């Protein structure tokens, strides 16, 4: 096991990693920007090192400064968390060159699965179902038109690198496809430094179902079952739950086996999520692979009892996965609400500033992953998420009731948060029956005049 780990991230995931390290007897070094200098969680680290000013490019995205901090603190490993540098193969490679263990996949495994075009090729080889579409990146408009004519409209243009909806365009006919190819390429190049895009068939009423997988350096891969992340806005997840409601378990068992087989075929060591879209007939198509721990990992932890962050640290240190596939059972139901400092009634306008009032919920089956508290100032520089409320119960109906109860207990002020939106959704009849698709929330917000 490592002696000392540097956490190359901020906020709730930095605190989550810190806690996992503490339970493993590992010292922690947490880097921070000047915008986060007063963050309370920094006091819980064994050491905190400032790596630059507020803008991410000068701090959390600055590889040279992070490596300098790691060498200064004499760490054995770096945990990137999610976002920032977590899916950068070049960062993983720099860590290796500096003889610092990267807690995540190797640059080679990340290259295989982190790029959507390459991941699709590997998925086909592993017999994982994928969307009809281009074999690789498309460079010319006429090539894109030819692919679309073969698979049929609507189609979607996607960036080969990155995610979060950037470089993504939905096209219902040839005219919109021709108009959007170059725009998608430019947006992808600006966001990820890679302008490659590809074409796939687009599902109008899809559900987003993903599989959590762990791989190790001994050739093992274990899946931790599925999560449903269909409640989202602009390709950003808002509510996640596990297991997915109303899905045939035989179908889930098959898709989970496929996901584990894909991770194993790529010689992948660490936590990964294989994302799928499911059509109305419950056919699954692989969307992409996230080569890192995800924001929504706690819902899986709550139904399986597996500590994903601790497992990823153990795996990076050379240990095998501590659980066998036959031992991973689903127990109950969990729901996660992403609490963001935003006003959903004003097109999700960010609401940075000082938190004066903070009363977090508690009680049986309630977990709150957050770095915020009364007196904490939400900086305007980063993602607006200030915490995740995760509620577990023996079944989905009770989990919804418990989530509603916890949300009603939750008080944050004077900043605006998405707590009222989550309360609305807990009462939403379509959500309660498990009948939402990935565009449902946007339609509901538009109907309410908030879109």
C-alpha cells in the first residue's frame, strides 16, 4: 500500500478520496488554488499545497505544477478524482515517467477506451453492442452524409475525445448535418484539443444506463451492476439511481457481463464506467467508457457495499480486486441528487457566494457527500456542484420517500440551489413510475417555463 498520496482535485471528491486514504492508513497531500485557499476540507489533509490562481488552466489543469507539488511532498501516487486531468492519458504518462503511480488506468488502456472511436472498435471486438455509425472519425462533410444515408436519420455528431455534450449535434436531415459538421469539429478542438468527430444513429427516446466496473493488474474484471442516469439536462446528469427501474434483469445481467468483458480485454486497471443507451425495447448500445471514478459512484456503493474509491487505490498499489463477481449482490435501492449552486427557475443561473445557512439532512439510509458548510464561499471558477445527497432504502418506493424527506430537511442559504428541482422530481409521476428518457427533464422544464 502507498505511504502518501497526492489528491489532484478539489471539492467533495477531494474530501471523498481523503477519507478513503485515511481508512487505508495512507497520508494525504491536497493541492488547491487560491480560490479554494479557505476550503474547510484542506484542514483534514496531512499537507496542503497551493498550485496557482483560481483559473483551472493555472492550477488544477496545470500538469507541471501538480507534478512539482507531488515531488516536493515526496508522494508515491496521485489520485486525479473526476474531471480536470482524470482522463488525460498524457498526465498518466507523465506520472509514470516521474515514477509516481497514477491511481487510474495506464496511458495505453486510457487510449484504448477514453477515445470514443477507439472504444467502439474495442467494443465490437469484445462483442459488446454498439450503435450503427461511422467506423472511425469523419473528416469530410460528404463522408458524413454518406454514413447518415446508410444508417438513417436522425443521427448524432459526437466528439471522439471528452464529453459533457461538447462537440455534440443532433441532425434530423442532410441540411442540418452539413451545417453542423464543421461546428462540431471546431467545438471539439476548442474543448479537448482534438477536433475528431464521428457519426452514430440517434435514439429519440433513450434511457441512459451505465455499468460500474473494476479491473486490476492481475487480469481480473468485476462489474458492480448498473445505474440509471436518464434524468439529465444538456447531457449533464441531475439524478442517478441504482438499480435501473423496470429493466428486465436478464438483459441487465447480459449487458453487465459485456461491460466487464470489455474492460478486461483492454487490460484496464482501476474504476471505469461503461455507458449505454437503452431503446424502448430494452436493446442496449454502448455509448462510451469513462476511464475514471464517476460523480455518481456512491449509489453503486450503497447497493453493493463495495467502496469504489478504496478499491481503486488498492488496485493501483498492485492488489487484486477484493471481491469476486459471485459475491457482488444488489441490496435495496439508492437515489443520488446532485446539489448544485444554481437557480433552475432562471435557466440554471450559477449562484456563487457565501453560505450562511447550512443544515444537511441525516438519519437512516441518508448519505451526504459534500465539502460545503456554513461559512463556505462557493467560488465562481468551477463546476457548481456543492454536494451529493444519496439515499438508500429496501425498495425504490421507500428510497423516493426517504429522498423527499431528506430534501425537505436540507437548508442552504442565501445562495440558490437545485434542491427545489429535486423535490419537484420526487413528486413527478413519470419519474416515480420509472418512465423518463434522457430528454424528459428538458421537456418538463420547458413546459414549466424554466427551459
